[in-house]
C-alpha cells in the first residue's frame, strides 16, 4: 500500500499513467477469443487542434470502450486522422507564402512531398492532445486517410463505382470558392448576413408591347440570363408564357417560361433565370429544356467575367471581378432606363432597395462563394441511399436519439448527386485518364488505364477526391479492406458510432451508403448523435463572440477526469450542453472527495480487496452497502446499454458522494474508533466496495481511479484491465436496506430540523419516541413501540449519537430510555412531562419523534424569525407570480429573463413550504 498525498494533484498522475498504459499495450490487450466490441473514431483533421466538441465526442467514445474492455471484450477503438485536403494545402501554402514562394513554383509531385514533410513534423498535434484527454485508442495501429492501405481502398471504390455506373462525370453547379479555386461541400459553406440591395429591372418584350419586371440581389448575373420564369397559375403572365424578352446589354432573346418556382406573392412574381450561376435556376433551366452543356457560364475560376458561348457580352465587362461587373451593370441599366429606382418612405429614389442578404462564404478562404457551372465527378447518391434508408427503417441501424430518424429519411429520400472532385493537389488523385479526344479511362493505375486506351496517349485527371469520399470508407477501410483480413471479419460491422449531429449527412449517411454497398452490411449497429457544446448562457461558441472554451485549458486547471465527467454528466440525449466552468470545478471537487475517502480508508487499514465476489457480512451497515453497490452496478449497466451518459454519470456520482462517502464512511467510523467486533468485517467490506467504485468510475475518470487502485495495495493487473462488477441480485438485502434507510432518514430529518431552527451545532438533545403506529385489522393507532424499533435504536446508537447529536432516546409510552453514549438502557424513574413541553416534532415511517428544545433555543424568538422569513418569501413569490402571469412580460422579455423568473419563483415557493414546515414542527 502506497501512502496517498494529502492533496489530489491531477497533473502529477495523468502523464505518468497514460505513458504507462500506452507503453505496456494496455489499450489493445490480446483477446482473440473474446466477444468483439468496435468503435471507429471520427478522424479529426490532421491540421486540427482539440476543441470542446472533440473533447465531448472522444470522452463519450472512451467511456464506452473502457467499459467494454472491463467487461472482457476484445475492445478495439480505431484511431486515425483525415488528410483534410483543403485545410492542409492551405497550411503548407501559407508557409510557402511567408518564404516568398507559391505552390506553382513547384511541380505537383514536389509540392505533395512538402505536404508529407509538414505532416511528419507538425501533423500529430491533435493526437497528442487526445492522449491528454485520456483517449485509450489503438494507437499502435493508427490510420491515416492517405496511408498506403487506405488509399488502395479509396481507389478501388472509385473504380468499382464507375464500372457499376454509379459514378460519372457531369456538368452541374457547384459551390465554387474563388479564393481556393476549388469546389467545396455544403459543410464548408458559412452563411453570413450581409447588407445588400434588391434591384428591379424592366426587361422589354421582344415585340415592343411592354416590359416584365424582375428583381435580383446579384445584378451582374443578368449577363448570362437564359429565361424569365412566371408561375403557371399567375393570371398576370399567362398570356406572356412562350414569348421572348430582349435582354438589356447583351441583346439576347430569352423566353418567358412557366415554372412553379416563381412565387406570385414575392416581388413582381417574375424571376430572372441564370441556370449557370444559381442552384434554383439550374433546376428551372433543366425543366425548361436547357441542357447543362448549353447553359451559359459568364465567370472563370477567379470569379472574373469571361465571354459566354454566344459571344454577346460587351468587351468592357470582360476580365472584371464579379463585384466590379455588378457596378458597371447597374450603371449601364440605369443609362438604358431599364433599372427601376426604389423610392423610400421619404420619397427619395435609390438604385436598389436595402436588404439584409444571406450570403455564402467559404469557411476557410473567407470569400463569397459562387455557384459555378463546371465539369465534376459525381456519385449516384440516390441509388446508394436506398439501402441506407431501409437499414434505419428496418432497425438494422439503431439511431439514438430516435428523433433524428426523421431527419435521416428526409435528407436521404431527397438526396442530390454527390460531387466528389476537388481542384487541389493534396489528396487522392482521381484515377481517371483522358486521351486527346476527351475519352475517359478509369482504372486503378496508369498501366491499367493505358491498356484500356490502347496506343493512345493519355493524361491523368488533375483533380483529387473530396475528403468525405475517403472518410466514408472509414469503418471498413481501417480494418484492412479490400483485403479479407481477420480483423475485418471480426470487427465489421462496428458496434457504435458517436457523432455530432452536424455531420449526419456529410459523413454518417455516406458511411452507411458505402458500407452497405461494399460490405453488404451496415457499418455500425448503433448511431449515437450528440448535440453541440454551448457556453453557459446557451449561446453557440464562436471566436467572434469570444465565448469559446479551450478544453486543454480546463484540463490544465481541473484535470482531464473532471472535464470528462462533466461532459458525460451533461450529455443528455437530444439536448445541447450548456458548459459552465463551475460544473468542471464541481467535478474536480468530486475527485478530491474520492481521494480523501481513499486516504481515510488507508488510515484505517482498509486496502485492496482480495475477492471479486461480495464478502460475507453480518452487520446491517455492511450488508446495506454491498446491496447498494450491486444496485449501482445494475443502474450503470442499464444506463450505458441505453447510452444514457448523464444517467450513468449521475448514478455513480450519487453512490460515491452520498452513499459511500457521506453515509457509509461516517456510519463505520465508530467501529474503528473502538475496534469493535465488526471492525475486521468492515475493513473487508469497505475495501471491496472501494474497489468496485474504482472499477465503475474508471471509464469516466480513468486517471484518478488507476492511481487509487495501485495505492490501495499490490495488484496483479492494472485497473484498465480489471473485471467489471457483476450485478448479482443475491447480494441484495431488503432487511439491511430497510434498517439503514430508516437510520439515514431519521438522521437526515433531525439534521434538517436542527439547521432550520438554528440549533447550535454543538448542542446535544434528547430524542423522544412519542407514538408508534401498529396495525390492527387494518387500522393505525398509537401504542407501545415494537421491539424491532428498540432493537434498531440499540444497534445504531453510535450513529445516532455521532451524526444526529442525540444523547438519549426515550420511548415515552413504554418508559424505556437508551443512553446512546454508553449503550445502557433503563426504565424511566418518573412520569415526566417532556412530551408535552415545547419541542420540534418530526415523523419517520409513521413514528412521531420529538426533540425537546426548551433551554436549547429561544422558541418564541425562533417562531417569530420563521414567521417573518415566511412572510418575506411569500411576498417575493407572489410578486414573481404576477410578473410571470403578465402576457407582456412573457412576450417582450428576453428568454433568459423569463427562465430566471421561473427559477426564482420555484425557489421562493419551495422556501415558503420549507419554512412553513419548520414552524409547524414547533407546534
């Protein structure tokens, strides 16, 4: 047994134990014949650093994997990082720019080599930070989305999908980032509110009979307009459908088409259609009969104006940046009398109506995203989605919480083709080659492509694959696929995926699609979607608001165990977490309480248990704590099986703090003070219970539990490899539980009453048992207390003496008097009137007890104090009631103000009730 330090210092133990676990291979013990349990870590970007969302996600995964390991399963937590195409290329390019270099100064091969150099030097930051959190991954087999084996899987999937007709090249609109010069996914688009304008144009009809008014927030795109759409039910325009308008500036004739996209209630009801530069317009254009190949494109990769296929854009616009072109378009339309001025409320005319516009920006480049018509590679997501829809509907994939199933169905049932190509150098280069005629040859390598092309010269596609394409293979690609490995056979499908709901579409659904297609099985049996971690006020965290939380800072201050436990305790299914640093501090205090409890045990000869089974016990307090331990194991097993992280954390917290520390250790202290007959038994039981606590708490707080495990005695194995407790119902003891529950409630009632009435802490009192309810033909009446109650008082006299500050217990009706300090009992010598003197009354299990208080406190003054406090609390309560019942308050006040008022009202109401009960006790 190693003597514990007086003060719990998490920093002193965390690095030491993590290095030990990893160095000794504790995260992946050899268990070839054990039941498998598998989790794959959502691969963080290789450029990333640990944020609070990572901390939540990985804490939950680590709880499950440590729990499975303790259950004896072949627990595998696959770790790895994503190559993060755009982010990584940007990092390396910034470093080059700082040296006065740029990417194009190098060949593609040389640039990619530099990225690999950067990864080797700087790409492991987030995995080092995950170690600080305590993540017990299989680091010895860490994967990377561009390692050799995984890259082979990515290329095979691309080729197979192409050969199956599920992957193709097409001309469609994409989110184009002019800063990065690549297509990006919706996830990488950040919508911001921007002050802009709404311009109205009067397009002239071809026959000169009038005009039709359209409106837009992007007037420069009119240079590539191909139609004007009106609603087919809009009577104003029915006669115009099929006619042409002459587009100003270019002179192009464009048709007026009927389409439900045009809303008669919005603006003029007529909409300009630019299918090459707007996602909605693209769909309208297709419905109007325009082939994507014929749609006009007026911008290049830098978002500068280029000539359209018909050559009608005037030269003065060519080469202009899109926003400079906007100014010139407005100027020319104004000169031509086409621009309809906006007249404000004061009668002043302006070129456009002021509007707040939802504008897409690239989350990394910070530039406005442009819908751009370009040739890209697409996956037939609609076909691949069907099995993923069925898997959730049929229950093959369990979604927790179930409310997300509706979102899953809505998105997958309306899924669009998935653009998987990116215009980058860093990433999986697309395995497609072209001959001089543009014929494409898709193969796993150049030799195979050349064989397909015959003697023709071929050139490889310069694009790379979207990182979501490769990470969609993570559940099986990390296990060795396409090779038929033993690990793949045993650990696919995975057991559970822990994921933020924000990547449900971009990653989770695509893993389901690819897993079902290539493995013919779901990638995981359960999909758990957690919410966002918000600040203490419930606001979304952002750097601009200055309310982000650094998990490493919290670990430095409070320890990894405290942060992990906080996130688990606050993770309630379907809800976001409002993270308050005070909660982390509170769970650091919880760790300290456990530490001090272990020190108390050490000082009283309590050490490591020699048995996994509950030890034999005669004393009620020991039989009770064994039963309470088993009940906690049962509660934990149920909560973890249901992925109720908050319930599981709360179960072990309440057991450790209240049941074990506050009650059990206090109840057994007298046994050690007197070295009574039950001391040896109690040491054995207490040691066993403390061991069970350390095992149950280990998944949540791995560092402190491992430290205490070894400090309490010599162990044949580390705690991380211990055995999870069995919830053996045979250890439940109703009689012991009933007795100790009675004792705890009696002590608690006495303590609460003394506190409410300001009884001095050092004052000792007598406890009178006034009445005892017995049954007679179903009726209750007062009578002589049973021998059972007198025996309970006798057996628990030391606890009542120490914890309730009671000297004697007198059974008033029977005349029996117990001296709790000495244990002596005798009959009362006189028929005193203590039962009718002023005192404090309380009822436990239908027995009325009384604490005589005459001479202990000033009863009259105490009654007056309570009455005054009740009146003040009632006044505040009633004032809050009026405020909350006022419609104006609920409608106009801020939500946080309304919530605070409700909380305050509940507190004042409870205070009135509590103080009233205290006054009533005084008679």
